[in-house]
């Protein structure tokens, strides 16, 4: 059983995306539990040359609440 709750994992992921992407609007789509922790997926807007685009993210959080990785890709 993870030491970090689903809600806490989501909050940690949102804070990570806010730091890396400098955006306030973050939509969490799913929070999945796996044997190593949590996988949080969602979308956030980014500005590319004056145009707003949607970018998806996936943040892996371990059982202790540490961010193990964060991946981003344009939709």
C-alpha cells in the first residue's frame, strides 16, 4: 500500500508541472496506482510563438512522494 494518497500524488504532480511549465491551468485526467507509486496524467496549455497549444504530461511519483520523472508532449 502506498504511503502517499491519490490526492497527495495529484497535488505533487500539479506542483511539478507548475514549476516546469510556468502555468496555472493544469487539468489532471487520471491518477493510477502501480507497484512503484503513482502515475499522474493530464494536460496543460503552453505558449509557442504567441499561440496557445495543449500539452499532455505524465508524472511518476514514488511511494515516498518524490517525483521520479516528468514527460511532456504536444497534443
